[in-house]
C-alpha cells in the first residue's frame, strides 16, 4: 500500500482509505468488522466516518458508524496505528434529532460534537475533523448554480476556525479539513487561518471520478499551491464504473437496489460515459473498477481515495488498484473521450 502525506499536516495516510457510510445501518456488523480486519491487514490505515452516518440517515442509527469503528479499535487495540477522520454536520433541517437540530458551526456545537464523537469512537483524540458541508447557503452536493441570499445569517468561517482551534489546543483534534466546500470557501479558510494565526486546513473531501472531474476545474490549482490534499469520495460513481449496472441491470444487493435515492450518476450521459470507460478497460485487459481508481491515483492533488464496499471481495479488488500502472495511451484515451463528454454528472 502506498502511503501519502495529507496536505500540510503530519498525518501519513494510505492512498486507499475505507469509508464507513453504511456501517451501523443495512450493513451487517460482522461484515463491517471483516472489512476493517482485511483493510488493516493489507496496509490501509485511514478510516473515514461522520456523525450523521450510516446511510440512510435516521434518528435511530445516527452515530452508528462511529460506534462500530470505536468498538473495533478497542477490541483490536489498534488506535495508535489508525488515522481516524470524522465529520461534523453543518446547518441543515434534515437532522432535527442531532443536537436538537442546532447544527451551526460555532464553539458550542463544535465542542459538543467533539466530545460526543470521542466517546463513540472510544478514543481521546481525533486525527482529522472535517466540516461536512458549509454553514452558509451555497452550491454543493452537485448543485450547479449559486443563488446568493443577501444578509443571510450564518456562522463566519473565522468563528468556526476559532472553535476548532480550541479543540486542537485541548489535544482533542490533531488536524482539520473541509468537505464539499466551494473554491471561495476554501480560499476563505486559508485566508482567515493566516490572518488570525488559526489552524490551517490540511484537506478537502470532494467527489471525484471519471464521470465527475469538476475538481480539476474548480479546486485543483489551489489544492496544489496551498498544499490542501483531496480526499476523494465516490471514486467509482456509486458503482457505475464497475460494470455491474450495464444494460439496465441492477443486481440484488447492489447500492442502487438498496439505496434508490442515489441518482447522481444515472442520467444518459453518465451511462454512455460509463460504458466507454468500461469498454476501454476491457480493451487494455484491466478490471474497470481498478482502472478508474488507478486513474485517480495519478493525480498530484490526491492523498487518499475512499472506498465504501459491500463485502471483502470488493475491498480486495479495489486495494489491488494501487499496484496498477496505467499506460500513457490508456490515459490519453480517457482524456480524449472526456473532452467529448465532460463531467456528465453535472
């Protein structure tokens, strides 16, 4: 397993990380443990979670993914070898059961989140705390147009950074990052941290895959120049790039069968592009999922690629992508097609 430095931080993370969004929900507990065992036995040290997980979200299960990770860490006594990243929910009406629906990114909520997350994860420190989405109204989660709300009341980024600094100073948080943040927001975090001597973000978590390369347009330059690494999620476009959904087939235990609300990569342009990339992988005699992951790992702004799988067989297949070197011709063919059908998920 290739290890990479996470941005400007001291954290060294595996280039493949394991995502936990289904643990504690429809995923069997023993299967979650099997995946964690296999991941660590094969060089993965990076686990990503969030307080709102698992998916689908509910009052009954929220925090469940963190609890599973915490119980596994305690049982295996592997805390010192693991890099644990979790996420605090931003302002939203979707989670009235978390902190009574008051999810503003201020000192009170960040302090309460930190203490509760530490308890669920059975640890006394969090390696990486990420803001799951912005406090303000802006375009993220695939929304294209920015609609400005004049005089909107939201927590300023400076206030959020001061609150995070308090937890870093207390030794509860090692590094901080953001998720689903816009280029403006990313720039603002960097500016405020420099102006007020506040912790600098080490990473940004964003969707990035062959069907969604928008990060290259919007964020890649600032990511490289400011040394803020990308932690990539949805690298296989909800499984669309694996070939499992070809010809309209939706396998019994697949993500689209279990979670029909995943729709971002189901439009006609995405289906056309997926078919091309799968056929291209077949042409070069490479597994399509592995080729999609290997392409992402060629990018200089990527530190870790998060994979969420249904079973250990899929996990093993994805880990093997780190051993694949794509030819120049293969990459050229990807890029040539991308120019004809760019970012079909948007």
